[in-house]
């Protein structure tokens, strides 16, 4: 039913697609998650930003990149003049995957099957938004968009032509930056991420 719903919903644009995705059961992640966290942004944004999956706060809020990783993205994007409200922000996987630990919910990486199942939604978002430039933040997004298995460092920071005449640009995921314990290294990596997003702003 999900597939049938989505096919007819796509005719209603992103809002219809989002509505269909709200009852998605294409993989088991919907069982434990609070809700589907769909992408958001203008219907015809030139830039699409793709993350991995919603985190704890996104799962509760129902919006992508509103938690700690989202704050890093927002801050750096603002610093380099990349206006988030003009981009379409989404995730490779649209349900939060976690392991309960006491009162906390610990993020778990989505597996290949989950990423593949959720491509059903990501590819339709791309068809509707028709972005010129897609930014993959992290390896999961890169894999979801290309099937590519290259190391992130080998594809990072330069425009890559992909199908549909679009450009793919790969950078790290902002939560990677939050996990770097060493302050000096963190500052360096943050500077590289800033450089990447500045590049994105210039390309659009
Ligand atoms: N990390 C992601 O990849 N996406 C979000 O929406 C939040 C955190």
C-alpha cells in the first residue's frame, strides 16, 4: 500500500509524498521510531542536503537537522552565507535507529538494507525537487546516492557528476565533528567543513 500511495501522492508534490511516507513500513525502523522525519525546504531548491538519518531530537520534533548536528550545520552554513531556508534538507534514512540504554536512546548506523529501502523516498524527493547540486554529508548519504564504496576522503570536496546532469558534492557529517575529542584537530576539521560548505555556496 505504501508504494501505491506514494505513486499517487507524488502527483501532489512534496506534501503528498511526505504524507505517504508518514505511514512507511518498507523497513522495520518504523516500529521503534516516533515518526517519519521527511525532508523539508522549497519545492524547487537548487541545493539538496542529504544527511544520514534523524537523531533523537529530530525523531521527537519530526524535522531534519534540528539537534546538535543540525546546530553545527546551521552555524557553519550561516558563516559562509549558505542560506538553509533556500536548500532542501533531508536524510538517506527517514526513521531514527537507536538502541535504548536506560533513559537514553543511542544512535545506531542504518544498515545497507535500510538505506536501500529508504532510497524509495530519497529518489522521489530528488525527482520532485530537481536540485542542481546534491550535498552528501557523510558516507551513508554518499552510499545512498551513488552505491559508491569509495572512502569518503577520496571523493570529498570536489564536484562529481552524477545521473540526471546533477552535481554531487561530498563532505563529512557534522556529527563526526562533534565526536572529535582533540580540540586542535576538531578546529582543523571544522575549518575544512567550513571550506566545503563555502564551496557549495559558490557552486549553486
Ligand atoms: N543527523 C542526520 O544525519 N540527520 C539529521 O537530521 C540529524 C542528525
